[in-house]
C-alpha cells in the first residue's frame, strides 16, 4: 500500500495492482466508440485534464487514456460540451482518519470536476476485489474541435 495526499484527503492505494490492471487493458477496447461525441473528446483529450488531476491519476496507478467509460452528456453552449468518465483504483480514501465511501466533488476549475465513490462494479478489476475499488468520476467540459457540421446537440 502506498500513501498519497491530495488536498485534505489521504489515499491508500495498492499501486502495483492498479497499475497491473491498467497495463493489461487492451487499449483498443477502450474509449473506442466511434461516435462524434467520443471522438471529439479523444481528439481534444490532452487539453481537458488539469495537470494536478493527471498527477494524482499517475500516483494512483491509473492510466488516463484507459478509462472504463466515457460519455457525452450534453451541449452546454455552441462549441462547448459536458462529458462524464470513470476510472478506478484499488484502495481507500481517508479524511480526518475516517474512511470515505464517497467524496465531495472537487472543482479543479470551472471546466473540470471530479469525485470518488466506492464502486468497483464497472471496473476492470476482478470481481473478488470489487469491494476494495474506488471509482474516480470526472465531469469535464471540452471544446468542440471536430468539424462544425458534426457538432452534437
Ligand atoms: Zn461514443
């Protein structure tokens, strides 16, 4: 178990196991939906994640290119869209010594929020581990970077 601190939370993570699971995910199966909404996120991905979130994900053993799920939620305004996505790590989160099953939403900036909850049901971890998995859920804005005619409503 490795200990990481982020803001007022302490993460205890089985880094080796988390990294092993991510390393074994076949990239082609992931984020591979070909719809315009998903493609737009992928093309713009490097502009979406704040550095501090990428740093945290790396420390947790999460590969941000291999989320379990990505979905286009809605158009906020012309050229700006809201997405949701899920990632997982094996471990737990403590706050003031208490274990959290769900964190408050952390607003990194007006375009990127995330929170954690204990839920391994949609993860790539083995079923026997699901009760030790935390889900990192992102809510992120992305500009529309594909051709204008393809923009979703
Ligand atoms: Zn899609």
